[in-house]
């Protein structure tokens, strides 16, 4: 019955402006009225991510709950971990609307939000009150008008660090002008040095991840891998949205903004596999981009990911997708004789190289 209700709800939401529909989803979660499955786990699904124990490796990607308004219900939605944000030091409106497009024919979305959020103080206040449960991390961002964007990442981490289980440095959003310039070797090394120094000053050490773009060439990717291995970070998230337009069917797709969803799957998985090869298994990787089924999640794990994250596919399949993928992943691991997620990591990487 809950599946029927979810499909009916999605049909209604898809008649609305995408950003309005998303805001209503967050409100529905906060209302406590949505049926949620609770934790999904098994001996095979339990895994470790940079020292964080996960009930399952299926996480929520940043951007869904930007302002940490629905953390408590999302903890009961079947995910193994959550990432909220991005948070910037000061609240900012982001780019003007419209800034989110739903591409139903492509099972995709394009956004150019521009780090709209309520700021680190409001977000941290909510994280400080969250209940015990699955791990929750924060995506760190920089204000659009900051004079020192690199310093903004450390500022947010210093403020929110005591109330989160991991932090992600996001220099790969395509929607803040020149932000991706921080992926260059010198700039990235300096930025990460400041973030790691701040992390090491926290009372409780938490992992720091770096989120990278899918639009990197081989040389750029090699430089990022080199910096990642030498900087003291704890893992890499591959990947953010893409500026490319991979043969989209929807003629209304805007030229600007980051594309996510099914068309990104192959490109993001290849970047993931390449990063796995470059880092030689020395850093855990999180696979993101176009996951809409248990098989997709399994492919990311076999390509080198220790965990995965979802977002866009839930626009089309609903929140039940997280639990469905976790259960299906358990079956696929059992089918192929893997006793754990960790045993499967990288087992099919060569297919993507």
C-alpha cells in the first residue's frame, strides 16, 4: 500500500515546479507522516568508511537536505549515512529562480542553485540537536562573495565540526563562478592544508572527504589524486554534477548548470575507477552519479567505491529507493559469493578503465 501512496505522491509532485516539489518533500518528511522503513542492514551490508561504521553503504548525497531540516526522519529512511549541506559561513540566496529542471525523459535533473543555504550557524544548531543514529556529515561550501574562499571551508568546519561525523570539501560545484578553479594542484593543496589543520584542532577527529567533478581530464585527475594522497584527507567522493550534456532527449534542458541523474552514471563511474587506480586503494572512495538501482550501486562498488550516495533518482522513484537498493545490494553480494561490501570493492574496476 505504501508503494501506491508513494507513486501517487510522486505524480502530484511532478506537476509542480521542481524546487517547490522538493521543498514540499522536506516538509512532508518533517511532518512525520511519510512511511519509512527504518534501518536496513545485514552482516554483508555492514561496512567501514574511513573509520565510520555503516549499517549499509547506501548514503544520501549532499543537496537533498541543504539546511539539515529533516535529519531525524531521513535517518529512518533506509540509508546507511547522510550528508547534508552545502553550508557556507553566511546564509546566501543562491542564484535566481528558475534554477532546477526535472528532465523526466532522461531520468535526470539540472540545477544551478549556487550554494543557497541558511548559513553555518542555523545548520549547525540543527545538527547539534539531532538524535543518535546513522552517521551524518556536512558538505562544506564557500560564500559566492568571499574574499578568501579557501578560508570559508575551514570556517564552516571549525563551527560545525563538533556536531558531525564527517565533512566534505566541495570545490566541484559548477554553479559558483570559478569555484572549480580550486581543484588545481596548488590551490587545492593550500585549501586542504587549512581544512586539515582545522580538523586536527577539533576535540574529536572526523574524516574529511574531497568531492571532485566528473569533467576532469587524465592529467587533472592525476594531480588531484596526488594531492589527495599527500594532504591527509580521508577519502574522495566521485563525482559531483557535470557541465556536459550527454545526448539528452529533453529539448528544454538548459545549457548552464550541473547535470545529475542517469546520463551521468557512465562518466562518473569511469572517473571513480580511474581514481581508484591512481590511489591504489589507499583512500576509500564514495561513488555518486546516476545510481538508480541496486545493480548501479553494485557497479560503483565493483569499480572501486566503498560506499555510494543517491539523490536525483529519488525524484523519480521516491524515498523508498534507498532501502530497495540496500536490500538488492545484499542479494547481489550474496549471489556473487562476497561475504561483505569490502570484499567486492574494486573487484570489477578494470571494466571501467
